[in-house]
C-alpha cells in the first residue's frame, strides 16, 4: 500500500512539473532578440509583457488541480489507476469552471466580493493589453506607409521596397503569434468569469454574449450594498471584460489582414 501511494504521489508531482515546465518560455523565446532592425520592437515587448498576467494563474490552476486530484485518488483508491483518474478530474476542476468552484468555497457573499475584486484587476490589465496592441499595430502601419511613401517619391526602387515590406510582413506574422497566444488565454479567463457571473446572476452570461446585458445604475457611495447590487456589479464588470476582449480579438485578427492586404506594393 505504501509503495502504491508513493508512486501515486510521484505521479502527482510529475503532472504538476510537466504542466508548469511545458509552458515556461523566456520573453526572448517568444518575441525574438532585438537586433535593431525592428522599429516597433518596444511595442512588441510591451504587448508580450501584458500577457504574463493572463497565462500564469490559469496554468497553475490546472496543474495544481491535476496534482491534487492524483494525490486524492491515490489516497482513496490506493493504486496508480485511481491516481490517474483523480488527476483527470483535478485537471478539469482546475480549468473550465474551476475559478468559480474555488471562489464558492469561501461562501457566496465572499465569493461575489472576490470576483468583483478580480474583475477590477482583469479590466485594468485588459485595457493595458488593448493599448499595447493598438500601439504595435499603429507602428506597423506607419512603417508600411513610410516604405510606400519612399517608393512613390522614388527615393527607393521596387526591389528595396519589396524587401522592406517582406521584412514587415515577417514581423507582423510574429506579432500575430504573440497576440494570438495572449488572446487565447484572455478568452479562457473570460469564459471563467462568464461562468462565475452566471452562477451569481443566472442568465447573465447569455445576455453578455448577445450584448443585451443591462449596465448597473451608478449610485453615490451607498452605505451598504445589497446582494442584488453586488450581483449587478459583477455582471457589469464581466460585461466590460467581455467587450474589451472582443476588441482585442478583432485587433488581433486585423494583424493578418494588414500583412496580406496592406504590406504589399499592390496596395500602394
């Protein structure tokens, strides 16, 4: 029995290590080294830096859930099969729906307050990501316009213009990979908040997705917030996060269109 439990504990630790190590990359790995050829490099760095916030908690939650599940399964079943079953169940709890499940352990009132606080931080970071993404896209467009202006004024010939635009297209491809990775994590977190909002105020997730959610009425520092008011504020904050994430998604998609339709001499 002791041997089985020891093996199962090793499984749980291995699962956690694999889940965490498989997602660890340096910023240089993600964005490439600065060789001085990219005029927009600082904006790429700024965008990538905002992505750390969205990736860390989600990945740790899934990994820890899997590890705890494996250990629980081992203790309950006393064998490797139970450990693996527990790991699968733990991973599920650590991913979709795991956020609200974790919060609700504190009690409903505390859970609602916790979600509200988390959403405040989420919306601040989403705004930073949108700003960084806009700055990067605007910089790329300015670079494209500069090449086309030089070509039109005959300061450079067609071969050089095409070479410079090809370099920008390659940079845009890298930008898209970074933005897309961040966007995927944003969507995962957004879905968690939608689940939380739906548990706090049933039906709110569908209203947010269909853009029919009603914003809460702002009041001047109420002495005491009711549960209904708090629930409405959670929905409002979730709605704000959803709307910003939609804009980030649209801007991310536009990067490919810029590369294909704008960063060519045919579009000059």
